[in-house]
C-alpha cells in the first residue's frame, strides 16, 4: 500500500511539472534547444561611457553577456567572430517613445475616473504591437530598447520597456510596467475641463489627493485609483511643453514627495542656472527648429528675435545642460523623420556635447532613470546582450554601424542610402 501511494505521488509530481513547464505560446515548427555561445574577439569595447578596453573579447550566450575582458575563456563549440579593426558599444535606449502603440485608436472612457484626462488604468503592455518599419529605422540608428507609452492625457497610465525586434510582441518585453506617465496636456478628452494649464495642474493635484483618500478607506472600489495605488512606486515621467513647466512640476513633486523624470521641450538652456538649483533628471529631444531663410530680407520680418535666437541656440541645449551638471537622457521624440536623429546628434556634438556624454545620455542614464541599469545600459557580465558593432570613431563622420545585437540576436544594418 505504501509503495502504491509513493507511485501515485511520483506520477502527480510529473504531471504538475509538465503542466507548469509548458510554453506560454505554441511554437510553429521545431523548437530550438541548442545553447550557442558567441565570442567577439580582438575588439575595442566601450564597456560604458568612461571605460574602454582594446583587444578584448565579448562572450555571450543566448540573450546574456557571460564575460567581457582581455582574458576570457572561450568554451568549446563557441561561434567565434573575429572583429579585428571594429569596435563595440552598448546599443542605445530611448525611454520616451510611442513605438508599438496604436495612435489611431482612441482611448475608451472608463468607469474608473471622473475625468477622461485621467487614463491611469491604461497599460501600454496590453496594447503593444511590433511596428516593423519603425523598428527598422530605430535599429538602423543604433537603438535596441525603447520605453513604449501613449501620449494621451494628464495621467497616461503605465509604459512598457521592449526590445526592438521583428518578432512576437510577448518575446520583446523586458519590463511590463516600467513607469507611470503624466503631463499637463488633457489629450484627446472631449470634456471641457480642464481647458487651461492651471486647470490641468489642479486636476493632477486632485488625483493625488483622491489617491490619499482612497488608500485610507475600505468601503469604495475604483479601478482608476486602484491602478494609481498599484503603480504609485513606479518611476514617473512627466512631459512638459516649456522650461517654465519644469518648475511647476517641481512644486508638485515637493507637495507629494515625488521625484519626476521630466521630458522637456528643448529650450531648457534659457533657465539653466535655476535648473541647477533643483537638479532634475531630464529627457531631452533633438528636434531642433528649422527656419526657411529666403533671399529677400523683407520676407524675414515676421520672424521674432526670440525665434531666431532659439533656432541658433537649440543645438547647444544638451551641451549647456551637461556642462552645468544636469543628468540627461536623449530621445527621438519630436522628430518627424527618424533618419534625422544621427544628423541632429552630430550637430549637438559639434555644438559642445562630448561623445562620452552623448553615449551616457543614450545608454547608462536612461537605464538608471528607469531603474534597469542592473539589466542593461553597459556591456557587463550578466546584463542583456544589447550592443553595436561599428567602424570608425564613435559619433564622428566615419561612424558606421554594421550590426545591432539585440537581446542576443543579430540585426544586420543596411547602410545603403
């Protein structure tokens, strides 16, 4: 009898282990079971923005970095890539994009919030899809990871961090809920309130006071405030339209003990001394203004001195912020054509932004802002295998990306214009 009980117990364990060991999604075709090492030898490797190793080896397995350095033991059966004469650096990270979100789909008004500008329960991960064309443009520009959010409303719900790929959405997600997103813009809401900046600020503050009430009672359930409660401890990204609103955001952060990451508009250089005093973390765009300069000087009479001054100074924005000790992450947001990103980045570098600070603003800083630097943002043991193989000098005219390895998968770059 005792043997029969033991036998039944073993069978039950086997059945449950098979049940919980199943794949979430069916595989069409033969499942790959090989665990392949890749070694990139004789490389000049940028570990991060401050550390560089010449004649080094990078060893990866699947999506992880196993080892990096000059004395790396290469296992038998490793696929060896001799990259003599080439260089390796971390792939770039953009933490403010609408990549993978359907911008044509209107958000439904929910039963949770009394005002449709508060879309707190929106989850970007549940609406994420693979946009192959935009992914191609970002990958060709050196990006491997993006923070996907929908720019609609005063509280916009949560974003999701995803690897750029051409494959299934569920295989691309690194963090399902990465940040709680906010702004002073009511978005597509058709409700009359708020209809001013003052009203938007009041509505955001009211949402915080509603949350405080909700957390201290047990009789009412509200799915919008429940989402706010669950996501309260996430990093918070607040988008502003001008430098004045950075200081408005700072007052709200003091009132509710927050530490916002501020997505800026690109004119922060105008108040850099005041910004130094509050030391915010900034996500900075490279969408420099354009002015058509006609041959007839009388056609320029409508251009104000303010516009002309901003046109001249905007490319210096990143340099001025960094030189004053402010931490920045660079974003592609605001660019109508992603192919302009590298051109604008080179312009910012020619206007004083060092290549070291540019790399930091595209790798370690965005990872640190969203608390994922333990996973990505440098070429370090145990982190995700996201890196570029390139020739030439970083961010100079001869900078040419050949391959963008994202989560351990190779993406060849088409450099034909």
